[in-house]
C-alpha cells in the first residue's frame, strides 16, 4: 500500500515526483519505462567522427531507421525520432498505445523520461495572459518555475523577448549563435525599432541546455550531436532527475508496468496493470493516484476505467509549420560543423498575426540527416544530393507554433477493442498568416516562399493537452478542479497537459512541470492534514 502512486515518468510525472521527494514524501512510480539499449554513443564532434569512422550505425541503423521518412509507404515521423539512438523513445508505441488517426498523427512514448528524451528542451514560462482561461494565477506557478530553473540549468538572457519569457534570474549565459543565426540576428538588430512597431520581436531562446558545467554535467561542446545521441549531458531530460531520485532511494520506481485502469475499494484506489516483463496482470493499492501518462494515455486510462466508448474528449495541439530559410550569399560555403544543432533564436509576433501571439523557433540544420531534406528537393536523385550539399550551409529552419484555437479542436475517443480514435478535420493555417511570416523572414535577410513551407501533419506540435481540463467549477466526468482532481473521483489527480484548458503558441512542457509540482504541493498538504 502506497500513499501516492504516480503513473508515467515523462516531464509531468518526474516533476511531481521531484516535488514529493523534496518534501520527504516517498512515492511509487509506475512506468513502462523503455530505455536506450546498446550504447552506440560517440564522444567527439559528429563530423570529425564521420570523417574517421563508418557512421552507418549512428545515422542509418541496422533497421534503416534513419531513412524512415524516405519511405512513402508509412507516415513520416519527426526527424529526430528517426535516429537509431532515439528509437527507444517511441519503442512499441503503436503496439501498447494503438491509435487510429483521422487526419491526426499521434506521437507517443513509453520510455523512461518519455518524449523529452528527444526534445529540444525549449522551456518557457507562460505569461498571465497565456494563463487566461486557466483557474490559477501566474503567482502560483512562479515558485515552481524558479525551483525548476535551479534544478535543470536553463540558458537564455534578458532581451526583447523578456515580455513573454519572464524572469531571467539564475539563467546560464545563452549559447553561441551559429553563422546563419548571427546574420539573421544582425538584420533584426539593425531594424529593431521598425520590427517592434510591426509587433515582431527576436531574441535568445530559453533552453534546458547547459552552457556552464552543472552538478557533474558538462556544458554544451558544440559537437552537433543533438539529433543523434540520447543522454547528452548538456541537454536536460527528466530521466536525469528520475535516475538521481532512484539512486538516492527517494522514489520506488517500478518499470515494465502498463497501467490500464483503477477501481475503488473503500478509501483505497486499486490500480490495474500488466507487467510486460512477466506477462501477467498486476494490482497496486494507494490513497492518492496521480496520472501523468501524457494526455493521450492518461485520457485512455480514464476512459478505460469508466468503460466509456461513447464520449469524445477534446484534444488540443499547437498547429505547426516549418519555413525553410535560405541565405543566398552563404550558398556553397563550407558547412559549419561546430554549431549547436537545435534552437538558435525565437521570434514572437505579438498580436501581429490575426491579432494573436504566435511563436517561432529558428533552428540550425547542421545536425539533422541530409535524408530529411532529400524528398523536398526538386531535382533527380544525384542532383538533389549535390543541391543539398550546396544549400545546407546556407539554410536555417523556422518552426512556427500557432495557438491551438487557430484551428478546430481534435476529438479523442476509446473504441471497445482498446484502440483510441483521434479525429481532426483538415482545416489549415490560412494563407495570410503564412504570407506575414514569409514577409518577416525576408525582412530578416532570408529567402523563403510559400511553396517550400512544410505543413506538418496535425499532431506534430507534440504539445498534447485539454482532454481533462481544469475548471473553477468542474462538471461532468472529464473535467478537473483547479488542483487537477478529477470530477467525481476524490484523490485521483491529473498532472500532465491533459488539464490545460487552452494552449497558447508556446512550448508548454515547462508549464506542465511547474503545474505538476503545484498539484503535488496540494496533495502533500492534504497528506499532512490527515
Ligand atoms: C522531437 C521533439 C522535440 C520536442 N521539443 C520540445 C521543446 O523544445 N519544448 C517543449 O516544451 N516540448 C517539446 N517536445 C514535447 C515534449 O517532449 C512533450 O510534450 C512532453 O515531454 C510530454 O511529457 P508528458 O510527461 O506529458 O508525457 P510523455 O513524455 O509522453 O511521457 C509519458 C510517460 O508515461 C508512461 N506511460 C504512458 N502510458 C502509460 C501506461 N498506460 N502505464 C504506465 N506508464 C505509461 C511512459 O512510459 C512515459 O514515461 C518535443 C517533443 C519531441 C518528440
């Protein structure tokens, strides 16, 4: 019998466990928990390694995972998840969490640490405005944002984006800009006032990436390995905190458990699951159940508990577009082999696109595989390869997130065979918004045009939310109170993105973590009162 059981060990589960542990409450964590297998890790620069070694195992893999997106017979997946070293992140996702997507591609993880093993670690505070519609105030999250900043080690600085990114206290210095990102930044600084008058702001990102050594983890070495290697010491992942808590005996971690549902016996909550290692059904008993399996799987556990095959829950995600940016003057230059391969800068359109706040990340393209660009090039195979060689050194990519409500809401339901159905319509971000973004790119010295904009499938924002929203006064089986407690289910708490009633255009994981800790704090108070 446990006081508290947490289901799932992604950002939400680990952040709540961390808050329990720091208050001396030892929790049990149930998780499927796949981990990276045979280590194919390298410890030098990606390009230096490639020049001396056969990098087939690192980039392509014995199952040709690295070329996955070149095969038109299956759905594309986000580039980073194709890397052989990242395959554990989505291991058996289709088998353990079958989803029938109509116009929606769900990305799920059953790994220890969840999807964040592959993330870009963009960690952004919400503003008071962005919490509009949430039954809580920014002041309730701020202490947890601060605590997480100390735990994780976040880089960034006080600059033109501070109005949206909030306090810069305790940040490490920003990463060194790549050559192309520096060109773009210079263009912004030269015409900064004009941009700002148009509602366009550019600045450094807030990333869970170390630029200074911290707690035994080494700072970013600009090795360009970000796409290829999990467990890089300078990229924070929740698995790091989890491993530390396990090593310090602060939590009871139970991997290989797929939770399916719960039932009540008097005051106890009895959790049902399957031990995947021993292939048998298991039960666990607790007073407080904390659901953190990611919004898709948390919704599934709730629907399975209620044996509800009728209800359609709303599922939010940020619509997302990728704008390739080309700097013609850089074409044919040598590729910059020692840059940071993920987010370099952020752009915010502050009520400048359909009166909404829209956020973009300028990404370096020196780290992903050339295969990722191959299919988008217009020539025959051999000429495409040459073109990529000359174009890549002149390119950046702009990934733009839009608020979830700029497209219609998706619907999630459970079928009687255990499959989830997620349905989206084919509504797209409209042309005017795209034109506005392309105009900004051109003003920033880059080149882009509508035909090369990549429309990601719905579901590729990977900021899933809104299935079990928090309300001031919840009603119905699928709403939570302001502390994530599920309506009609005392002591069952939801701490992942499921509880977000809306989704602004900003990477949401930092707020998921802070909110999970806030809810853990509430449960700790309840435990102490009893
Ligand atoms: C390539 C990539 C880049 C990203 N970049 C960013 C970024 O820069 N910033 C950002 O904010 N977000 C980013 N994201 C999104 C972010 O990683 C996820 O939204 C976030 O990690 C979700 O965390 P979670 O805890 O809700 O769930 P998950 O990460 O999905 O974790 C779910 C956990 O629950 C467990 N689990 C699931 N079902 C069960 C079950 N039935 N029984 C037991 N255990 C279960 C799993 O094993 C896992 O431990 C990125 C994602 C990807 C893939």
